[in-house]
């Protein structure tokens, strides 16, 4: 029987590639929150994580969270022009 690793024991990068879909969902949520934080350097995020690869997730629930991550707006999207 496969042992499920607790999400708290994994760092973000490990969550995003974990074989357990629940851990990937947690990773997608965590990365979405990170992107939506105003002091996050988005360039670093997009260089560190190939977000488009997450759109190939084979679990429907995880894929939905990956799509939300991919389309999530950044606070900079609302900056005055």
C-alpha cells in the first residue's frame, strides 16, 4: 500500500510534482496565493515554475486548480494605468 506523505512535510516544488493529486492541489493553491501577493517577484515565479506544464495534470480536480492558477490575476493586473 502506498504511503501518503503529509502535505506539511513537502516544500512547494515537491507538492507540485507529487504523485498524490491532493498534494498537487495544495501546491497549486499555494502557488496561486504566492502569485497574488503584491510583493512577489512574478518574473522569479515564472522562471522557477513552468506553469503551463501543470495544465497536463491527469486528475480533474488538480487540473481545475492548475487552470485557476494559470488564469489567476496578479495584483499588478489591477494597477492604475
